[in-house]
C-alpha cells in the first residue's frame, strides 16, 4: 500500500492496553512512516499525540518506564481529583516537565490530528483538533480519556465532555467521511473479540442532568460490538488494514503488571515493524 493524503490512521483506546499502540507507533517512527491524518480515542489519543510530535518512546516512558515511580492509578485520585487517574500528573507534570511534549514539532508537521470525545449534552461524538494552545490540546486528550462513572467531566469550550469511546471507539467511519479512502486501524483487541458485557439502562439518578448521555451509555456495548463487526468486515473486503494483538488480551484497562505491559508493547512494536517492512 501507499500512504498519501487520502490515507488515514485510526487509533482505538483501551486504557493500559494502549501500550500495544505505543509499540506500533514507535515502530512507525523508527521507520519514518508518517500518516497525514490521525484520529484517536482515549488512550489512543494519549499515545498518538507523541507520534504527532515525532517523539519516539515518549509514550512508552510514560506508560511503562515511569509506572513504578508514580502511583497514577487508584481510587485515592477519584476522591482528590475526580478521576481514577492522577490528572495533575498525567496532564501537567508529564507533558510539561517529566516527558516534555514537543509542541513546535507537533504544529509544524502539517499533519492533522483529531481526538474523539463524547459531548455529554448531546450524547454524540465530537472530533476536536488544536494547533494554537497547548493547554487546550491537553484538556481535549484528558476529556477523551475521562472514563464514565470513575472520572468527572472535562469542560471544553464550556461543553462537558467524557471518553470518546462511549460513542465512537474505532472512528474509521469518521476518517472515511473526512475523505480518507483507505485507513490503517490500530486496534487493542484480538481478531474475533466481542464484549460479553450486557448493556443496562442507566437510571436517572446517574447523570441526571444528561439524559442523552445516559442513552449513549445504555447502548455502549452494543455499539462497540457493531464497530468490531464493521472493522472485520472492511478488513475482509480489503478496505482497511488492521494491526491488532494476535493473542487474547491479558492486560486490563488499569493494568500495573510491568511484565505484561512490556510484553504487549513488544508485540505492538514487532507488528508495527512487520507493517513498515511490507510497504
């Protein structure tokens, strides 16, 4: 395949399963494989932004190398910051001091980066970009990663937002609508995976001021499984290429086992290298 202006890169989320994505993207950067358009969700956005700034291993450092040094996952953060993740560390200390983000490179490449969030007022997906204000970009990525029930909403331009995966976990259709006839999807589940969770109607006592959000949450599993079906169908028809883990996932959304995370990163890197060498 040939990567041109009509080729898109789609990055699924998945919490700590995203170390697979960071491995694939590090292989892309090693081989200087650059996509002109990237659309990313949740953890995919956290990893994708380092690809957009062309900082190889930056996402890996944040996700694996520093995990032992910083306790950024836990219920105590839910009490103190309104999120199960330490937002101050992840969206201030990390990008500004510990693993500084190269804003100048990010804005100079000419590539387009869109991040998916869920608008809590409409219950619909929003696709947001930012090239002028670093803090707004941080806020958009934080909103895209704000898991329902265990994270408070993030206001973007006065609009409350949550995790983009609520509505559009694998935004390949959006990329097509943007004019990208062919897409590469980095997924974080193995071929054939379907969620066995059951949708339940979210009661009005939860998110009582956001009825459309409750509707979206009530159909979340069904929507995700339908997207998985669509991705596999498009892959069979040769409309997209999917890079995904080859084995059933052993890493959880809030995984802290460094051996599991390292193994998943290495699998992503190897599959990313295989893709680059096939070009």
